[in-house]
C-alpha cells in the first residue's frame, strides 16, 4: 500500500504524515531495489538523523539530501559492508560531533576524527570476532 501523496503546501511547511517523510520514501525505494532490510533501515535512520540533528551540509549530502538518496543507495548496493560501517560511524558520532566513548564534542573537520575512527574500526573488528 502506497501512502497518499503529500500536498505541495504541506511539503513547504515540512509537515508530513507518518510514513511520508523523505527518509520513509528512501527506505521503500531501497527495499524495492533489493537492499537488505537492515541496511535500508540504517540508511533511513541516517537520513533522518542528518536532518533532525542539523548535520553539516557535507554530511547531509552524504546521507542523501542532495540527490534524494541515490548515491547513498548506490554505495550501499555496491559496497554494503564498507558503506554500512561508515553510516554506523556517523550515527555513533552524531554526524562527527561527539566522540562515541566519552561524548566529548568536536568540530566535524577536527583532525582528531582520524584517530578515533581507527580506534572505532579496531573495536568493531574485535567485537565481530567474538
């Protein structure tokens, strides 16, 4: 069942009926293209998080806001594990704003992120082996 279209005047007010938000449409599109449900849910969550938490434009674009999510979907279909790891990292850091351990705040262009991402990758790999 498809949700009813959202009238243009409501779209401009950023009011959507449940199930009609842009991230909901993206998730349905992702599932239609054969993306695994868990990855479609992750992409939907990130698209929503980027909007609701006011992420920087670069990260909003990465999460689908500049192209209706086409590039994010293509990355998830082509490189699911690597793209999912990136999206999970963005989710854990709230768009490169808080470190995932102590929740200290940083600018998204801070050089500290590289070392934190390396630590995150090591911890994620260790958890995957357990």
